[in-house]
C-alpha cells in the first residue's frame, strides 16, 4: 500500500504535463482541471480521515496542500520559460512525494506520528501554498489585468486564514501566537514583493532571496518552538537582508 502511495507522485507529474498540454489548447480546461483536482483531492483525504478516525480538526491540514498543488499548476501553466517549468514540476513531484509518505505514515502508524509532526508538514505546505498563491496572483495581474490592490487583498486573506487556522486549531499560546503573526506578516510581505520583482530579477538574485527567506522561516519556526525572543535578532538580521535585496533588486538587472 505504501509503495503504491509513493508512486502517486510520479503519476501526478504525468497527469500535470498532460493537463498542461490540454490547457494550452483549450481555454476552459484549466478551470475544469482546477475544480476536479480540488474536489478529488478533498474527497480522497476526507475518506482517509474517516477511515483512520482522525480528529475532526486534522483534515483541515489538507486545504493548504490542495492550494499549493493548484497554485503550482497555475504557475506551470503561465510560465513561458522551459527552465522554470522544469523546476516547478520537479519541486511539485518531490513535495507531493514527501507529503504523501509522511501523511499516510501518520494515518497507518498513528503511534509513531504525533500531532506536532503533522503540524510541521502543515507549516511547510502552507509556506509553499502561500508562495504559489502569490505567483498565481501575479500571473493573473499580467494575463487577466487583475488590479494590484485586489491581488493584495486576496493574498492577505489567504495569509490571515492560515494564521487563524494555526492559532485556533492547535491552541497556540499567546506569546507564541504573536511570533506566528509577526513572522507570517513579514514572510507574506516578502513573498509578495519577491513575486512582484521576479520578472526583472536575475536568477542568482532570486536564488539569494529564496535562501535568506528559507533561513527566516526556519528561525521563526525555531523561535515558536522554543522560548520567544531567543532568536529574535537572527530574524531581524535576515529580514533586513531580504528588504535590502528587494530594494536594490533593479540595480543589478
């Protein structure tokens, strides 16, 4: 069973490539695929959660992986460069495989996987989902002439939804909750700015931004798991570096 589940990631990549080919030729196919993928993914996870008798709040974790997959397909669809398409497809395959393996191990071996493990997976995929939401919104700003303020409101709503989900579903203490809110706002703003600058950024500049962004997310996660304030200066330094890179981005194009 686990071997079959691990093979789903490679099958999903073939399915995505086929749908990409169809979406280029049929305008309505992208939206049809999005609805079918969302409904099918939620249905599968709901059946698994029901069979494994998981806690009612745990199935909500699947919302963010669904958004990440649909958003990444949107990025794959609108990207015009084969290099970026290959990177997105490879990243999707690896992340789908990672999530499937850990999720189903949690389902079939609950004694070895606690709620904290699933929460960590939720954080990883929430960050991925938030990034792909920003990419998709920027694509719509270009191709569908979506106003910037509308894209910002949608992005802020999705980010706020994740923060409320984490704080309420897992009973996060107030002190740690402040860290989540502070970190979520900063990371959200940086991601939105990064996506906005992306078309004029050279590859090395975007790579540096993503590295420092990964450091910042890791520091925020560590701070939330330990005593708040213990790594605050590291988060401030990483944030300052990211802001300076964003501000000076077009000087290096």
